[in-house]
C-alpha cells in the first residue's frame, strides 16, 4: 500500500493531509525519513509519525437505513445531516457509494477502502435492489421489457436490469451499476417519474427490520459475504 494511503487508513489524516506530513519530513519508515508518498509499505514496515508508530485501523462495516433529506457524504458544506452522523463509531467512516438526498434505504459505511472500491466498481457488478414508486401507476409490459433489456441514457446505455412489478405504481429494480440518479433516470426513460425510491438490498444484505434512521455493525459472517460478493474468497489481500 502506498505510504499516504497507509497513513489515511491508519486514521492519522486524510490522504492529502498525509501527503503534507510526508513532505514535511515527519514520517519515517524503518527508521529512515521518507518524503515519497508513493513508497510501498505494509504493517511490517515500522511506519512512524513524529516517532509514534502507526498502523491501519481495524476495519468496520455498518449498515444504515438512510432517511430522506440526509446526504451520503462524510461532511456537508451546506449544514445538512450526513450519513456518518447516524453511525456510532470512533473510526473515520465514509459511505460506500451514494444515495440521492431524497432516496432512502440501505447504505453501507466503512473504513475499508479496498472493500468499498470493489463494492462500487462496475467491473464487479455487485447488485443493488431498489423499490420505486412511480407515476403513472399503470406500468405496461413494454416499459418493463425495455428496462430489462437496458435503456439509453444521456451518459450511455445501461446494462440489463432485473425488474419485478409489485403492484400499481410499484416495482423493484436490480442493477449492477451505480451511476448518478440511475434508477430515476431509467424509469423516466420509459415514461415513469419516480415519486419515492428506497434501496432494499446491497449484494447479500437487506434492511431486515432495521428502522429508518438506525444503523448496526455487520457481523463477521456478513462482512465475509460482502468480500465474497466483491470477488474475494475470505478477506481483502
């Protein structure tokens, strides 16, 4: 792992601030001052800042049932509540991908950057399921077929989706991508405006009975399931 990233994962500072610490000559590796933020290190490298040994934080993954009006960032310049405020942890957590401010439901927060990257990268196709209330309420077979085949958006065609109509004006859509406002735009492309949207599944995880605005830490077994969904047999290398 690169030195700046190692410091960031250790909770010392953000990646950019870590680069400044390194440039200032406050970081040593194996007793030697290192000013290259791209230097490869691991837990056996004896990394120290101002003489104090540092090591990556223990990883945590939390599941939050996000309310509407909450932003999917670690901080917000407009003073809105953020998803990290709903999770009780001393770690520096950040959301795995994003949900629109008006979208509710399942979002993951972690300090495991490698896992987060895999869960959100389209290459790995980790599936997310959304429950969409749409207008008009009549959802014709043609609209469903188009969604299943993939529709063309302004940023290119989507991959085929899994679609289930649950009732008038209500359907579940499962995708392996994560473009900005993708489900809303897909529905609009087939003539339906989304009035409310909730993510109900992320990979192997569901909300279960978790109330809106509540969060919980994942069990080791659930984290292992996420690693498997991201293409790792057990844990990140």
